[in-house]
């Protein structure tokens, strides 16, 4: 199936979710993550949700990371298709950008080679670990800059898409895991 078709389908599915179900699913995803063997690392990169798009509420995961005293890194949209990465501290100020993404205003920038684990937003994924996002390419560019051993974890409200994504590009980086409210997929 083509990414554009999956994108349209899953955006509509996401908008059909009520707030209570979204909160329950977000909490279930956080609990599923605790089963993964990824908690011995230092630097964890996590996105903050676009609430208007009914994205997974990552505050539950953020609480886990802070409870485990991990270094939390937040993305900030830069020029073109690039992301900058900032350490979350007590003094970090957040502001929504033009896409309503909450992001750090400024702070301590973290180089990509320090990041150990990345929680990745997505709309859909297939059984080969390929993912569909919003199509802007921010995470594709970011993942290409990371170390080969960085752990890439997709977070999805929905189960795996049975149809394979047919328009995979050379620069697309597959996931290592994808976590849904009821299951964890390993690739």
C-alpha cells in the first residue's frame, strides 16, 4: 500500500478516537514499553504530542524516563527537514511551533551521537518495521544522522498494517520495535 493512502486512512482513524480512549491507549503503550530491554541507556529522545492531531500522550513515558533518572532529549524543528535536539531540564521552556508541536525554545543542545533510544511518532507501520509519518521527512533525516546502534521505537495507536508499504525509499530507516496499546512488535 502507498504511504499517502495509509497516511489518509490512519489520520481519519486517529481523529475518530475519543479522548478517554486516547488516554487509556497512551497509558497502555507506556506500560508495554516497560517490558522492552532498553532501560539501561542514558539518552532517550522523545517527541511531545500534537494534541490537536490526537497523537499519543507521551507524558506517561516522560514520567517513566524521569523516574528512572534518564537524560531526556526533545526535538525542535529546524530549517527544511532537520531537527535540533535539546536536553529537557527544569528550566526548559516549551512553545508550540507552526504545526502545533510543543518544542523547546532553546537550551542545551545534544549531538545525535549521544542519543541511545528514540521514541518515534508515526501514523502506521508494516510487519517489516517500515513506518508512515506525516510525510515531511524530519525523522528520516534525523535517523540517518544517528549511530547505527541507536534503538528506534515506534509508538502506534493501531496494530501492524498487514499490507506492506510499497513505496519505501533508500533513505527510509526501519524501526527496531513498534509498541501499540496491546502488543510490542520486534523487527
